[in-house]
């Protein structure tokens, strides 16, 4: 074999091997970035970098892959509080895949955080249409309906969620809260709220909800004790009570985070009159 032919053969083999190795390296890098982009337990900054490089690198040929990547970046942006940017990514994800159930759920959640409950209701409704036999879209839509002052509809959605999943902790907690604090007192049901919380470990975890349920059940003294425990655990809780009661016209003392006799008397008077600390609110 002539020397130049040997050189050309060597060069060709080297180029093929090098190209193959580069392709493998790129594929591995893309796969690694995909793992980071999709991992919900990864730091938001890491996810943003990974998702961004996949989008900007134009590594996909499938629109559904771009939908998922924009969705994951939207999730990470929402986690950092960049709600406007999150909305842009979630809108893009749904442009790529109009049947993307989780994107509707996440966009509805972001809209609710932006105080746009009506638009959130629409997204959760689409999600319910896409997967009508699970609890999640109804439990989420109930929060948006409550924020939009559609209280009866919110309660109905939570009952629907619990019909599909009776053990759904978030739906049980939300229903207990709403039954205790809903401004339309004809819709309140303290005993049912207590039964939803079970009075056990969940009552210890969700003491604000439990206290409201106690008060609505007629156990004002029990509610006062629960609020006192909360205030003792965190002075900021006592400050919230003081601020709420001052705005409601029951308390004129200092906002100092102390559960004083004056605060206790104001709280008892407020509870007996039917007001409930923190209600109404979309996410207790």
C-alpha cells in the first residue's frame, strides 16, 4: 500500500472513531441534563441551567420533548418565585402539547399564586376533563373557586375529590378548613371538619385548621387552648392573631407576639361572634 493511501485510511478511521466518540459524549451529556432538568428534588438553579441548555441547544426533534422541558423549567421558575417567567414556559409547554395534563395543573397553581383565580379555574377544569376520575384537579379547582368566592362550588369539588380518593390528605385538610371558616355560615359544619382532621396526628400537624374546626363545633375553650399552644410555639402566630383581631375590631393592644390575657379575651369574643382566624383564604 502506498504511503499516502495508508495515511488516508488512517485518517478516515480516526475521523469515524472520533465522530462516534463525540456523538456518544453528546448523547450522555443530553441524558445527564435531562435527568437534572426533570428531577423535582434538584435545586431550582441546577434545573434551570439544565433545562435551559436543552432548550437553547435545540437537541430534540420531538415537540413533546420540548413541551416536557419547558414544563420542567416552568416548575423550577415557579419554585424561585419567578411567576411571570414560569407562566411563559408553561404557556409554551401547552403550545407544544395542548393535552399536557400536568402543565394545566401547574399553570393553574401559578395563576392562583398570582391572584388570578378565574383563570386558574379554567386550567383546573381542562385538567379535570383530561383525567376526570382522579382527585387532584378537583382539589385544586376548589382552592381557586374559594378564592373566587364561589364557596358552595368549592365545597362540592372537594367532596368530588374525596369520592375519588377518600384518603387524600390535602383535600381533607382543605375541606375541613373551608367547613370551618367559609364566610357563608350556612355552609359551615364544624363536626364534619373535626371528623376530617381525625383529631389525631393530623390535628397536631394542622393546628390552625383544628382550632377553627373546634370553634365551629362549639368548643370555644378547646380552640383557645389550641391557639395558645400555637402562640407558644411561634410568637409570629400570636402576632398574626393580634393583627387579625385588631383589624376585626376586637383587640387594641400591642402587636408583640405575646398571648396576653387581653389577647385571649379578644380572641374568645371574636370566636363566639363567629369569626375564624385566617378565614377566608385560598390556602390555609
